[in-house]
């Protein structure tokens, strides 16, 4: 975590330095760094999703019930990081669009879970 | 931890950025704004070609991790 923090601060300083000479290139560096670090964060999230699936299997919950939870987690992580990157690059409307779409995608992903719950309630 | 290849990639991108920024300033100071724009454009293309592979592997990772 400390190395990641140091890396992020270093990249911000490099980007600030380069923005003196070329604003475009500093934005490109921010985007490139954001993409690489997002890849790292998602690779760490993979351990979490594996654990969620294992827990779902152990507890006997149908895996189709756990899949929407993991999907929404992924949508949230990607939406948040992408929106912040767009804000950094000065495009607030793009960030807003991404956040709205992330909410819609999350709701769509959760619908099967809602149907399952309603079916469960109906069968009681 | 962040794979060393990724950190190298970030710093290679930063090196291209610094080089383009310096050239940009030199060309602007010597009155050649169009060439400065071309230099920035060239730098942008070079960096995009460097990170396009990283973008692809990240999307693949996201799909496999979150089950899309």
C-alpha cells in the first residue's frame, strides 16, 4: 500500500511538472498511470471475488445469487475510478455520464437477484 | 505489488512526456507553434501505442474478475 501511495504521489508530481511544458502530455500521463494502477487494483480485487465465491459455495447459497453482488462490485470499482480520472482531466460531464451509467448497470445486474428473492418469498 | 513491467511502463510514458514537454517549449519559444502541436500529437500517438496493450489486458482482467 505504501509503495502504491509513493508511486501515485510521484506520478502526480511528474504530471504537474510536465503540465508546465505541455498540458496534453500531462493528461496523457495521468490517463496512462490511471489505467496501469486500475489494472493493479482489479488484480487485487480478484482475490476478494474468489473469496466471495468460495463463501457462497461453502454456505450453500446458489452461485447465481452471488454473481450479481460481484458484478455490482466490479461496476462500482470501474465506474468510480473512471469518473475520477475524467474529473482529473477536466471533463465533469463525462464523469457524470459514467456515474449515471454505473448506477443503471448496477440496477440491471441486481434484477435477477430481486426476482429470485420475490420467487422465494412467493413460495413460502 | 505493482508488477515491475507496469511501473516501467509508467515511467517510460513519463519520459516521453518530459521529452515532448521540453520540445514543446523549445518550439513555442522559437516561434514554431504548428510544429509544437505536431510534436505533442506525435507524443500522444507514441504513448497511446505504448499503453494500448495494457488497456486490453486490464479489460480482460476485469471481465474475468467480476464475471462479466
